[in-house]
């Protein structure tokens, strides 16, 4: 048992020394037309709530069906000449990114979460036809869906080292239970 404990300790120390770069996060938004979901690569800010979005990973889905690759990442602010960086929060208080098939999301497929640029008053969600057509493909509809933070979900996707430690822990518990000696009472 001492050898197993030493091996587990060595494995844990090895996994702890793996450098953590950016965080992989899964997002979803339950729009009136359906659920938009995908994964983003981001960097968690010091406040523990804000994530600077580095990349939207392939493929963003609508109601579970994968669609076109969305390699262009920006914000509605950038589309309209600003310079605000793509950012999201776990609590949905601020969700600002555009993921599109081509630069500036026009023409083509894409998803835009805009806190204030397009409508100038309230946060909105806009998508192209492949993502429920929350607005027509020209993005000029006067009626985008108003963003509701209660419909936004952002969760951390565990890293492989986390899964390895979890499995190792279950293995140790199983091994300890298997090797446990039960006293026999003379009776």
C-alpha cells in the first residue's frame, strides 16, 4: 500500500506542475428561437467573473446541430469602428462577442452578443439563419432579441489533468475498499 501511496503522490505532483494557460469554457444561451451553444477559449480576469475571450472553438451549435466554422472573433463595437475586446462574464452581466464566418459578420453566418452597440440602449442577441435567424441575414432588423442574463450559462470545462486526478482518486478509494480487512468475530 505504501508503494501505491507514493505513486499517487508522485502523479499528483506531476499533474500540479502542468502550466495552466487559458481556460476552456462552455457557453449556452436559450434564445426564443432555440439554444445557441459552443466553447470558448478565454483568460479568467482577476475578479473571478470576467473572461477575456481569445477564440470561439468550432463548432457553435443551434439546437444541438453543428453549423459552419466561425473563425472571425470580434465585437459589435469593432464592427462599428470601436476597439472593445470580446469579453463575457459567468453571471451574464456583460456578454460581448461576435463569432462569424467572415470578417465583421457580413455577409455570412454568425452569432453576436452585443451589450450596447447596435441597439444603443439594451443588450441584444443577433444571429444569422443557421442559428435561428433571430434577425434576418442582413442584420438590419429593428427587432433583435433582448439579451436576458438568466438565459446565459458559462461553465468551465475541466482540463485533462483534473479528470486524471479524479479517476486516480476513485481508483485509490476502490483499492482501499478492496484491501480493507474485516475482523471476524468468534461467535
